[in-house]
């Protein structure tokens, strides 16, 4: 068997039957730079076999992602589901949270125009005065989670106790959230955000309800399920509403950042494997709590 090789454009190569090694091309020499053609013959000129080996540089270039390739939160969640990091139920819950964040982002941007600034009048469970936007954001977040059909218990900072989702909409996941953290900054147009965490049902209660608890059985079950350590979290994240809307999310396999593109109305992946730097140049603490510090 004889073997020969040359570098030519495969689409412009003519094999001559008069000689197993005779190659002709209708291209100039400076165009003959594409794939490498390996030609092998056995005993007759008719048994000619060709194999095209792709140019390594061209193969690498073809694998480069296009500058127009965008990965949305939806496609990222589906990829996580395919890899077994989350299930289809959790995908739906996270999608409903992203929808709530989009709605709240719109409300925050139009708060002054829609007369949603100022105090509502009530006090939440933390002893803070509820702002108008606190109440509206809580409704938006709660409704999105209920309508997903995958949440069994939701616990909001704006509610006194966790709430069991109606049986017709009920699912398995437990979602704890603050619908609008830093709402006192709204009037000054300073950044705010939503915080959330997702748990599986758990009957091990870390809270001491006491014998004189006035909660009914349903409310006690809700408290028992939400009083879990952070190590039990299946997913967690926050959405910050500022000059841009940023959703930071983890499902236990790294931290990812998505930015809301107002043109498409979608969260797009903008940073992977976000990590806190080992050292920084700024150190801060809440000086207002100085007297309460030990």
C-alpha cells in the first residue's frame, strides 16, 4: 500500500484514473490551504480511497461561540435540569420567582409615577413600618409562587406567620423570601432587592413553639417546615434593582449572575462562578448599632 498526502481544497480536487498518485486542481497554489487529503491505493488504480482531515485551526474557530449567542435564565435552568442539579419542579419555581422579580423591577422604576412611595401604615413582623411598595411587592411575589403550582408553604417577611398554599395550587417546595429589602431607599431612588431561599419539606423543627402556642395545627406545620438551617437550602439568591436589574442565583453548583435585558425582557447570563475576592480595599460596619455591639 502506498500513502501520499497533500494540502488542497477538497471541493476542487480531481483524481486521475491514469495514475493513482496524480492529483490536479483547478485552484491557484495560494488557495490550496484547507484540509489535508490522505490518499491510499492497493494494487489497482481504481481502488482509491480518500479521507479528509479537518484543519485544526479551522475546527477550533468553528467551535468558538458567536458574539450574538445569548444564554437566558430559562435555557440555563433547563441545562441544570439535564445535568441532574435540579428537577423539573424546581425549574418551575425558579421561573416563577424570576417573573416576580421582573414585575417588582417595573414597579420600583415607576414607584414615583404610580404614587407607591411613602409609608403604608402597618408594621411588619420585624417591627418595621411597611412601605406601600412592600405590600404590593409581597402580593406580586406570593401570587407568582402560588400560581406556579409547585409550592406548599411560603414565608414572607411581610407576613406574621408562614402561609400554606391552597390545596388546589399546592406543591412540595417551601419558599422563604423578603419581597423588597431596603424599601426605605425607594423615596431616594437608591438600590433595593428581593431575597429568597427554597427548601424541601422537613418535619424537624428548630423553633421552640412552647406548650402555650396559639397557632393552629396548619400554622404549626408551616413554622416547623420553614425553620430549617441554611445547609438545607436547595436554591437561594437575590435580585437587585438598581441601574440594572441583576439576579444572582445558586442551586448548589456555583453562583451565577443574570442581567435583565429590557430589550428582550429576559434575564441573560452575564457572569459564571461568581466568587468573593480573598481580600478587599473597603471595610464597613453598621456604626448605628455600635452601642448594641459586645
